[in-house]
């Protein structure tokens, strides 16, 4: 069981109306057990991906409810797909665990000839999409690239653009440590409820003309710390309590570095980079914000008395950028702007 050194909080999960989905229940009677002969991943599977091997994602890999897939260190997963317009994904109803190491990280990517600058926001495969039954997603020293694109029928994001990672339940735990995300068409991670702990990760070129790095929704609690965000389209972190429920989203954002964020999102009200809104609470401390379109902001819809902001550093090369930063201050009221 994953333990969090975070706030003692209760959580709930709630979906926005535009996130309601109809998918299979995760129960499979024909689950394939991965063994030493396995090279292609598709359909309902369980077991361990062996250190040093390369596997090919030829269709949607499904982790059924109550099952798990463990990825040992030095594993490469190549998302080939079946040649159709919709790239494959890893659909999780149970647990997915990637245990890369610093000396030998795991790589989840596309074929080498497709790893181009032109494909940065192409959304060539679907990343990890969780149903409301998912128990755990654990990613350690793992690089994920070229994520997004439309979801296929029967998957959690069917007919909609997929996020790099999506979770839907207060019972889902997500730990992401020392990982690298590159090239995501929309949000890198959108939790709709759950317990999250994201530490020491790098997020590079996330969101094409919109989307956030971490777009938190109702009932999500946890810590986001010691991460580096480079070139995000809109916000690096957007804690929100949007959705129905009785328990607030409560997110601590601290000791992060945010570089060149917000410039691909049209309009002057976006690109806040740390952005509390719609009933969310939490704290933003010791973050460094460099050459970004906006500084920290708190919308008037946030739980303003329970948002703490202090000891953050802004830097910009040009006065025009400096003029767009929201004034620093010890009191959250100094950050408040209208929606």
C-alpha cells in the first residue's frame, strides 16, 4: 500500500458532465498472463514486463479489475497500434506499476522514426487512462512521450482527446516520481478525485494550444513538489474543486520551477502557471516562475481564506513580462483576480 506523507484528508471523486463516460466494467474472463515469450501487448493482461526487454503496444492494453502489471527497470514499450487513426493506450481498471531506476529508466514511446519535432503535439498514443475502479498507478524513473489523441470506443476517453494520464476515483492512488513527460496534446494529468503525490518530475512541451500540466478536479488531495515545467501551453498547475461533492480539493504546490509557460494559450487571462479556482484550497510556496505569461493567480471562486501563498520568486528577461506578473504579497487577497 502506498503511504503518503501529506495532509490528513478525506477525499471523494466527482466527474464533470463533459467527463461522463460509458466503458466496460474491467472484468475479463480471458486475461492473458505475461510470460517470457510475450512481445506484444494488447487486450486484458496481467503479470510482469521483464527488465531489458522491448514490448510492442499493438492495441489497447487492459489491466482488469483486481489485476496488476508490473514493469521492471530497463523496459521499453513502443506504441505501434494497428495502423488505424487512433493510437493505443494502457487502460487501467486495476494497478499499473513502472519501476524504472535512475541508472536504467523505462521508456514508453512511439517508433523511432516518429519521434520528431513535428509530432510533439500529434497525440500518437493514449498514455494511461484509468476507470473509476483503478487502484494504483505508480511511475518511477519513466519517460512517456507523444501522448494524447482521440480515445477509441469502449475506453475511458472514447471520442475525446486523451490526457497523458487520467484518473476518476477517490480510491485511486497515484505516485509519480523522477519521471519525464514530453509532448502532450492536452493536459499531462487530470485527476478527478484521488490521492496524488508527484515529486521530482520533468514536464516538457505540454499542451498544444490549451491544456494544463496538472489539471486537478473535484476531491483530489496531495502534494506536487520539486518538479520542473518547461513550455506549458497554459497553467503548470491548476487546482480546482469543479464537480459535485462534499469534500474539497486540497493541493500543496511547493518547490517547483516553471519556465516559459503560458505562451501558446490565446487570451490575456490565461497562463497563470499556478492557478487556484472553483472552491479549491491549498498552498503554493517556494516556487520559481521564470519568463512566464502570468504569475500565480487565485480566482475569486477559490476558497480564498484557505489558500496560502508565499515565498515564491518571479523572474523575467523583459519589463513587458514583469508588468504581467501579479503582485507578490503574503496575503492571498493580493493575488485575487476575477474570472
